[in-house]
C-alpha cells in the first residue's frame, strides 16, 4: 500500500514537496494501526486528524484557490474549516452528506448546482467556485471548494479523487477481510457449539442405548418370573434402580376381598400403608381406566376429586403413580418417589416409568395367566377342589415341613358309601351333584389351614397339618356327621336310606415316614371302615 500511495503522489507531482513523505508515513502508520478498529469513533477521529495533517502538507500549492471543510458523522455533523478548529453552523450539513449515499468516491458540484448554491448560501465558498465532496471513512466527510479555472486546483481535485478511490479500495478490502475473519470466527464458534451439541447428543444417545440395554435385561428378568408376589417385589426393586428413586410401592386387586388391598413396598414403612386400600369404584381407579400412563401426584392434586387421595399418598413421599393393566382392567397401581437427585420427576423419568409399567403389566398378565392355568391343572373340574396332582405335591411338602420342624401331619381319606348304586339309580347328573355337595361340606367342616382334595372317583382326602393322631377322630366325626345329616337328592335310594361316607386316618411320623406309606395306611384304615359296616371312622393300627 505504501508503494501504491507513493506512486500516486509521484503521478500528480507531489512527491518532492516538503513534508509530504513524512506526513504520508504517519498516515500509513495510522492506517495500519487502525485496520481493525475502523468502526470505532475514537479511532476514526485519529484517522481524520492525521488525514488533515497529510492534506495540509500536500495542499500547500492550492492555498488561495481552494478550501477544505469536514464533518464527522458520529459528532454533531457541523461542517468545519480544516485550517481552524472552530464550528461553522451549516444546518448539520445533511444535504451534502446525503449526496454521497454511502459511497467513498468524489462527487463534483459545478457552479450554480443545487449543492453548490447551498454551500454558497452557507458562506462555505464563493459563487464561482466548484466543490468536491468525498468520504475517507464511514464517519468523516470532506468538502473541497475550489476555483475551477486554476490548473493547480483541478490537479489537486484529480489527485484527491484517485486518493479517495485508492483508500476506499483499501478500506473495502480490509472490511471484507475483517468480515471474512468475523464470519470465520462466527463459523468456528458455531462449529464449537455444534460440536458441543453433538457431544451432548452423543452422550444422550449413549445414555439411551444404556437405558435400552438395561430395559431389555429388565424385560427378560420380569418376563421370566411367573410367581406374582415375587414378580411385584422384583418390579419395585427394578423401578428403584432404573429411575433412581428411594421409594416404590404397589397396590394390587384382591379377588377374594374384591378390592385393592394387596400391598407391596420398597423403602416405605409397612406401618405407613396399614390403611392403604381402595374400592373398585375409587376415583383414582376410574381415572386410570381412561388414562393409562404415569401421572404426578402434584398434577392429580389439582382436581378436587383426587385431592384427599393425593394428600394421603404425598405424605408417604410418593410423587408419581401409574396403573397396572391386564385384560383391559386396572389390576393395581404402582407409585414411586424421592429421586436420588433430589429433583422433581421429569419427562425422562416418566418415560422410563411408563416403559417399565408396560413391561410389568405384561409380566403380571403372564403371571396371572400362568396361575390360572396352574390352578386349572391342579383343580378338579367337577368339585373345584384340589386334584390328585396337587394333593401329592402338597402332602409331600407338608411331610417335609413336619420332618424339619419335628411336628406331625395327619391324613384323612373318605369314600362315599354305595356311590355306584346312587349313580346308577339316579343318573350321572345326580351323582355329580352329590360329589360337589360332599366337597362343599368338607370345605366348611375343616380348619382354614387344612387342605381338602378329590382323590379320584368318589374318594376324597384331607391333609391336616400339625394335627396329632389322637385328634383325627374329632375332625373325622365332625365330617361324617355333617355328611350324614345333609339332605342329598333322593338319598332314600341308598341302602339304609342315607348317603354316607366311610373314613380312614393315618399320621406322620407315628404311622409312616413317607408319602406312599402314609397314603397306603390311611387307605387301609378306610378299607377297615368299609368292612366294619360303613359310615364310620377307623384309624390305622399295626395290629
């Protein structure tokens, strides 16, 4: 740029002029030092002052034939003569500044032009003078009025035009370079931001993959559990681990009580849930029948109908509830609370909980279906009593328990007397009804812990845990008398006019020490009752 300006000065004959080179060097230093601050008003002022110094040195030959004025756009925009530091009020001079329309090149105004007349009116120039308007920086404007008949003045105007165009090109190049650097910097910042975003996305994706992997393992674990109690306890532990909370609970429907009363909890004192039961028509159950996703207790509390329940559950520090759905019915509700992060449940936690609840619901469905199938396989279809398969497994279990605990278990076997006669005379329907009635009498005659089974045909058996041999006659006589007193359908067709049973009993360990022997000896005692005239009880006796 130095060579360019020196050639320009030489072309117009100013190179040898006193002080021009020094002024040029100072001006160039300023241009170089201000290349990155051309938009700074203070820097612009310095730039302007050095230009005036340069102009003063180079315009020594035009004194008397021209005059320079300037206006600073960031100041008051008054036009001032360059040779004196005084303000000349020229109505802010916008009429002239507007003529450049953002351009840096010179614009000439001949005598009698509108702009020249304005300048004459403001006493900036004589009526026969021309004017040259130019801009060096975005903030500095210059008006050079001159006598167009003077060759030196015209030469100076041509020099100024070339100088302004050269400086403008330099400034434009620097501005473009600066804008390019700014764009590069902005793009670098955006790239860094994007990289940060990508890192965050990658981190979230890794977390999601980890969560999905965990959920796949969880699903495999849950789907493999077919015992309902074990399933719910495992599910609560999984919720605590996957969501990162300290408390979880479950309330399941009890088919026997016909209400939601089966309670499970992790991190919650059971005493806090002693009265935690819900009727089938409770508002929260109705809500979950129509809204099958997790919901915050805080949200439920906004509705008056849920407020009492919300307050109750919130006192147990449960913050979120979700339904367990099976066969389109609410089988229970699961709650969790107290995140380890001490934050409120957010979208991520609710999403994971909803996924877990879906898995749990499917697992509960599988477990309940398994229980139903298992019960069918272990239940006699006619009497709804336990069948022989269940009887065998359960008696072996009770014998092992009695052996471990050094206790006793007794067995009663009974057979309907002359059942073939009753069945053949009255038909199979009457016989089937008699079997069902005997089963019902047995269920109501024994203790709750006793196990009633249909052994096969017209034979039944009752497992009596903890009952010693000497107590068997008391229970056996109660059963015999209740059946003897029951008014069976047309029982008068039976010998003796009544439908009766014969019974035999044995006891572990006094009579036998294993399943096969205990059953065999109870059956032997039953045979003796048959031989003794029926409708009686006989205990096994070695003799």
